[in-house]
C-alpha cells in the first residue's frame, strides 16, 4: 500500500548535506544526518483509528489493546449502549507518539457512510482497525473499500470470540475457519484486497490472535512511520551514486585513470583500492562507520562483493575470466599485434574498469541501506 505522509519529505538542507557528504566520499557524515531524519519522523504522532458498527466493542478492544481494565482511569468507556459519541484519543503505552482513536460506530441513525467518512476525517489517520462481531455487515465491507481507496493499511479484528466459542456447536477450528471465510467472501464481492484478519476476545488479551495482532501492529507502526523518510533518503543517495558512476565512466572512456587515483590501470588490486576510496567504502571509512553505528566492522565488510580481489573474482564470472591465466597469455600475444592488439587491449581494460566500478557502486548502496536499517530507532 502507498503512504502519502507530508512529514516524510527530507528538508532541502538535509538533502544537500547528504549529497555533499557522499560526493566528498564521507559516508561517516551521513550517519548523524540519517539519525536526525529518523528521529524527527519518530516524534511525529501516528494516528490509528478504531472503527466499526455500533455495538461491536471498539472501546473494549482499545482497553484490551492498551492493557488496562474498564474501571481504570483513562480507560475507554464501555457499555451495552453506544458509549462513544465523538472521536476520542488514547495513548498507546507500547509506542511513544502513537494515538489510538476510538471513533463513534457506523450504522447509527440515518447517517450515510459518506457522511461518516467526512465527519470522522478519515484521511488524517495512518492505519485503521475495523472491529466486527456477530456478522461482517455490508457497511463494514464499504468501510474497508473506502480505506483501500485512501491507500491506507487496515486490519479486520473479529472481537467477542469468547462468546462465539461458548455458544457454537462447531469445533473450534471449524468455527474459526467459517468466520474467516465469511469475512473474505464479503470483501471479495466488492473487490477489496484481502487484509489481515485477527480473531480475538477483548476479555482474553493473551489468547487467540491477540499476541499476533500486537506484534503485527508494532511492526506496521515502524514500517509506516519510517517508510517515507527511508524512501527519500534512499532516493537521495541513489542519485549521488548514479551521478558519480556516470562521471567515472566518462573518465574511464577517456582513459583518464590518473584522475581516479589509478596509476597502473592493469593492477587489479590498485584499481579496487582506488574505487573504494572514490566511494568512501575503504577499510578506514568502514571502520569509522562501524564504530559510529556500534557495530563490528566485519558486519559491513561481509556484505560487500568487492571487499577484496579474491571475493570479486570468485563471485563474478566475467571479471574472473578477465583475470585468469588464459587472459594473461592473450594480453601478451595482443601486445605484439599493431593497432588491432592495442584496440582490443584498451577495450577489455575499459570493460573491466566499468564492471569493477559497478560492483563497488552497488556495494556502496548496500552499505548505505544497512546504515538506514541500523539507524531505525
């Protein structure tokens, strides 16, 4: 599902500073900027709306999810009649800056679904939990479809499972299967993508699908919160790396190897060291990054395909062919063939450098991707 969250965009100053750091081969300077960006994202409130038909037990579910009793202070009011009249915000103890919104139930009076969506300002919420019990009404199907159109993630949570199990004559496995199939069939009729379905009891928050629901919710909160910033950070570093590759390709084409810090263009080890330095993924830089991230250096070197000449030769058949004994003999023979020999040697030399450039550039992307992942709070 796409996420359109205004706070996820990078500031112009941050984007420029990241571009400067990467352009200047200083990956270490990117680390604090990534952390600051993700820290800002974590401080922005993320809103979860709990909605459904009146009487389905939205308020009871919110209390169970928060791990508090109905009689405790700050608990959501519950009862046999409609208790939530206006959208009410509650904290989510397991995650800072996450708001649980208890919305009034749908289907009350003559209010249309369109009016309900407008009144509840559905576009302001980041994730939805649709509560159902007894039956999965057409009203809930339309609600799910409307949320899907918004491009937001949502769950279906079937509450009051304890009552279903105590009153049904079916075996537990069969009953659970029937509930899931009924929900899925109703959603498919309106071409709603199959969401995650949880079958729970608000009175038994440690049983059934409740633990899985909590784990999934915690993962999705992190995913939604950091999706935009990570995407923009990735776009920024991808642009810089692509620009550098284009520039270095031009120098390779013009045989300006000295401007790349390469004095012997046929020395594979020397060339590898030079490209590592150009992208800021040399051993010294990796050591500094690892210390800053609180990780062992080997964690970063291990994910690199270009960590040493032997690793490249073993992992890339084309480069391996270019560095085998047969190739060395071929080079020796070609040197004695005027014009044609020089042309072929130059062509192969440029090809090898372009391939080496691509491998190191890809390793740089991999290192930056790991920095982003390890920086998530």
